[in-house]
C-alpha cells in the first residue's frame, strides 16, 4: 500500500508557462498544461488554480513543489521561483529544483557524451554538456551560450544531443544526432525527478537561485 504523494511543478523558463501536477499512489497520474504567454506573473496563479481543479486537488493537499530554475527567461525565472518559494513557506512542504538543461537532457536516453540546447533567442542557445553511463546522467561544466552557427562544429565529437526550440517560426538545421523538440513540458520531467527525491527522503531546498548565463534582454543603460 502506497501513501499518495502529490507534486506541483512550475516551469517559466521559456516563452511558455508550463505546469505539471503529479499524483502518485504506486503508479503515476499526470495532469499538465502549457500555454505560450507574454506575462507569466499575471497568468501563473490562475493557471495553478485551474490545474488543481482538473486534478481535483486542493492546494493544502500538495506534498511538494518543484520548479525549473533556468537558464531561461530572466523575468520568467524570477516569477516561477518566487511563486514556488511562497508555496513552500505557506504550505510548509519540500521544494525541489532542476535546471532547464538537465530536465531537457533527461528526456534523451542515449548513452555517452552529449549536449542539451535550449533556444535563447538573439542567435544563441543555452547549452550544457552531459554524459550518460548506465542510466546515470552527469553534467559537465556550467551552462553557457552557444551561437546557432557553431552547433555543428561543437557537436561533431559528441554521441548525442537534444534541442528545445519553442519558437515554431525558427527554422534551423541540426546534425542528425541531435533530437529536436518544438514542444516539451519541462515541468512534467521536473515533477518526476522531484518525486524520486521525495520518496528517497530528500527534504528539499530552502533557497533557490535562478540560473542566468547572460544579462537580461532589458538592462538599465548608465
């Protein structure tokens, strides 16, 4: 007999607002939502409320919160993390985080050395190198930006790659070894990874810092 566990996961790292509600009682049941919006802050509370209604779950029933910590949209990350921290403090439940690039890399099951790429606009990707051995995924180095035009050269010696290109108008050519996704709900991946941590007794994180690898699109000019 399993005790039911319920995890709400938030991803505001891209142009889309992605949410996932994971119900676990020996098997997983997932409710998710994804919507491309311009203002995460004004839509996030209502989107959470609507998803909880779909799952017939009350806010007080949540056992943990999960959030994607970036790299990604400067303002979006701050909104998602602030909301997750508020829910953690208000409900007194564990909070877990995962980087957007790690979540993306987990969606590939290929072995060896690889790279995860997320469109960062301005002709660049957010990138990070990984290695998978016997289903264990390890990140190498910190996230960095990579120019569109340099992807082919950088990936020539790698075994695999995975790319998330949310902008459907962006038409890029990738080497065949790179899996390309136009729509992928990273919140779903985050919720499943957080469930593993929760079941293993991980008490979560007290503070989460957003992962930035470059300045915001809008900065104050001095």
